[in-house]
């Protein structure tokens, strides 16, 4: 089961930036992540629409708009 969840949507440049950071951290630490698109999902759009990308670690909201690489590494340690 992935410890990191990334909520975003296609065409979001901040989501692309967040994904790059998450992929780098996951590769270094041997972790997995899942990505969920909020596009077309009314509930997710309502919850996260103004905040994407939203990153959860172990089910708890960790970051939104940007992913701080060092903070993410500490959360996974």
C-alpha cells in the first residue's frame, strides 16, 4: 500500500512539479505513491479543487500547492 497519495488533475503544472519531487523521494526511499485525479469527481473537486496538488502521507494531509522535499523525507522517516 502506498504511503503517499497525490491528488491533482491533468494539465496542472504544480501537480507536475509535485509529482517530480514525490517520484524522486520515492525512488530514493523505496516508497510507493498513488496519484488520484480530482477531474470529474464532484466530491474530490469540492474538497481539493482550490488546493491541488494535495499530498497525503499515511492518509493525513501533508502539503498542498507545493511539495517540500525535505519535509516529505522527514515525514517518511
